[in-house]
C-alpha cells in the first residue's frame, strides 16, 4: 500500500518512486520542502540516509535528519571544510578567549600584589604574616590561578 | 598511484586502481579505516563527485574534513558534527562570560585604586558586552541558528573536541 501520488514525500518525489505507507523518509522530508531532501541526498545519498535512519530509534530520527540537513547545507556552502570548518573556528575561538582570560587574570594578580606591596609590612594586610591573613577584609581575594 | 598497490578505496570497492584514481592520493592502502568510514557515511560515489568539483590543491583539506565529519557521525549517529558545534558554542559562551567578569573585576580594582577616575558608561559596556561573533559568523554564512541547540549523544567525549584537529597540525596549541 502506498501513499497517493499527490502526497508522496519529497524523497520519493525526487527519486521518482512510489511512496509506501511505511516510507522511512516521509515523516522527515515533507513534500512541501523538496530542497531539504535534495541537499541531504546530494551529500549523503538516499541509501545512506535510509540506512542511518533505520539504525536509529524512531524518537531520534527527527533530530538526526535535522543534523544531516544542517551538515549537508554547510558542506554545500563550504565544499572544502563543511561543518568541520565551523568546529575549527570554534576551537580557535576557545583558544583565544582562554588566552585572554589568562592574561586578564594575570593582570588582576599584578594589581592585587601591587596593592599589598604598598601597605606597611606590620599591618594586618601583610601577605607574609599568617596571622594577618586571617584578618584580611572580605575584599581581598586569593590570587587567581 | 596504481600498479601493484591499490589504494584503500579500490581495495574496499574491489576494483582496479588506475593511475588517475581520484581517491589514491588521499586514501593510502595502509589506512583502510579512513576510506571505510567515509564510504559508510557519504558513499564513494558522492565523495568522488565532491572531489572532482574541487581544485586539486583543496582536495587534501576536503578529504580530511570529510573524514572528521564521518568519524563524528559514527561516534554520534544522531547529531554528528552538529553535536560538537553545539557543545563548543556553549563553551565559547561560558568563556566569554568568564572573560567579561574578569575584565569587570579589573575595572573595579582600577576604580578602587584611583577613585577620582570613574569609568565611562561606554567602558563598562565594552567589558560586559561580549561581541557575539558566533551569531554574526553563522548568519553571515546563512547557517540556521536554530540548529545550535542540539544536545549530544551521551557517548561523546567532549574534552577532546577542544583539541581535536583534522588538519595535521594543532589548531589549538
């Protein structure tokens, strides 16, 4: 038993075949969005997509289809790096921001140290005085790592 | 490459490896897993078409990125590479918040040391307002931002994503 010609899913329309009632593609590739299947098919191939979906539990197939579509779109827009290019860019972002954080925390340490060094040695704010450490005000913080 | 030693692709596909085999430079016979995984996810025919559409000097990077994506998809069949992107975006957002807090702290310390000089509202805004480069990048590339909220399957190791590189050199030193 197959769906009427008029209600074939986008995949079966594209592949020019009958759309069975249990078509693996039809819940995820509605006929009103033909480009979605076209992109996924172009990058992965209908057969590979079908196999992948069949290996997943039904509750996961919608998300899997969305991610396949996203990756296909990335690959079409960037045929050399695809989605991996975005991963690489994000990794670089993480590296840059971590460096900036380390630099900023080092500056904070310098500021705090300069504040302590300005104080008289026998005051309660002396860092070398263990007793003094207990008397520090709440505003003093441990040097950041 | 061809002759006596078929490339990994031709071995797997059980065909003759010709001198102008499009796969041979990128799928040497000593690493059969590399082609196997790309073939499993994308299909040899699709990979061949993709490579043919690219100039020769870009094919190495293209193959490396396809291998990376194929590996990601095998590790996480539901979200693939997109799961990694989602995770890394969250990391970037958290780190940017940490940076904003640290920069605001420096401003506070400076204000305490020089109480006469008050930071201008634009200075405060500059430390707190993190430039949302991610969204700008994604929108510039017409990539749907709605896909950024993917979770990852439970068996993905996230820490390695920060350092994993597919270009043969560390993107993150």
